[in-house]
């Protein structure tokens, strides 16, 4: 019988070589700040957590709070923030472990903790009530805030919101994080990230070099990849209908008709559960309208907020 060790040694060597070629270390925080931080004053302490926050527009204007999706950052709203800041006090934040916000020291990424931080930030800014715009995971946080604190939410805009059960995300059960995703803590080359992001856009040409570079840079912030995995593992969904029915704020649903991540057909569940809500769909647009078609997507949002 031939010895097996050469085969085992070859596999080990191949694995080690692959990891060496794909190994993607964290970026230096100073390097990230130089490229993506507008001002050191945008890093603030909120309820024991350091957050990256941007506030634009007149202090006495109606406030609008933007909540980004999973794996994204406040930069996803940049075109909208620039367009709305003449008429609104625009507030954006990176959730802990996202963008330039460091991971939560307690590694608590539950929705309840996110809600507490969002409210603490509003209190810090002296904002009693605000319009709220949320995308995907941020949409889930947005409608949860509107359901739990109706006096704090004037109008609600949900872009392809998350919250209903889907394959791999059952109610009352923590999702399993695939081993393939666990590997991204060590290996996340730019081309692999590009493959992962492409399905989010109906028009892949929108994913330009600078856009991909920004995602890649910020996912390599110290602790960001582990924070993403922790947040995914702690995303325990419950049947949203009872809470959705409590939403009193006028609600606009905005959905790309070619959304491959959360299909536009899911809008029917929200329309049925949120009284008086209405839907605007965007032809030829995928999961991230604010990046893929910012001007066209902003039109109905601006009309809704200024009505």
C-alpha cells in the first residue's frame, strides 16, 4: 500500500498557497480615515460606542435619518444627502462594525441594540422626530423604529426592506453562517467581492472602480468582517406583521423591479400590513436604487417627504 502522506502534504501545501495568494489583511485606520472620513468631528461617542456620523443641512430644517443596508455604509446615501441637504437636516450613520464605525466592544449586533443606538444618537442631536429612510437591513431597522416609537417617525421610506422570512432566514431561529463566508475574515480579494456584489445591481456597469474600491476598503476596516458575521448570526427574525400593523407614519415603499436580493413581489406583504402605504417601482433597477439610479430613485422620495 502506498503511503498517504504525499497526498496530504500536497493538499496542505496547495491550501497554504491559496490562502497566501488570497490573504487580505485589514487596512490601517489612518489610511481609511484619510480616504473616507470627511472630518474627525464625525466620529462621536454614543451610548458607549464610537460611531461615524454625518450631519448636513440647516439645523432648524426637518430632519431625515438614513439607515444603510448589510455590508454598506453611510456613503451609499451620498448623492441623496447632497441633493436633500438644502431643505433637510440630513443625518447618516455607520452602524457599529460598518463603514468607519468600529465594532461594538460588546459584540452586540442585535436589532434591539441597533434601535437603542439610533435613538441615543437622535437624543444626542436633539432630534425629537424625523423622517426615516432605510434600505434592506436598514429598512428593517427603520420600520421597527416606526412601530416601536411612532412619535419619533414623521414619514417612513423603505427601500427593498428586510424582515419577512426567506430561505436561510426562518422566524425565531438564528441563521447559520456558511463556512464559505467565515473565510472572508482572512481572504477577501477585490475580485471575490466584485462577484459577491454584482447580483445587487441590474446594471453591472454601475459598479465602477471607485464604488468597488470603497466597499473593499471599508470591509477591510479592523474588525469589520467579524462584525458582519456576528451581525448576520444575531439576525433573529420574528413575524413582522403585528409590528407593521402598528406603524402610523405615512409610508412609501421603493423597489427596483429587477431586485435579485429581495424581490419586488415581497412588497405585497408590506402593502397589506402597513395601512395606507404605497409602492413605487423602478424599471431596470436592482437592489440598491440609491447607487444604481440615484436621481430617478430620489424623485418619488423627495415628493413624498415634501408633500
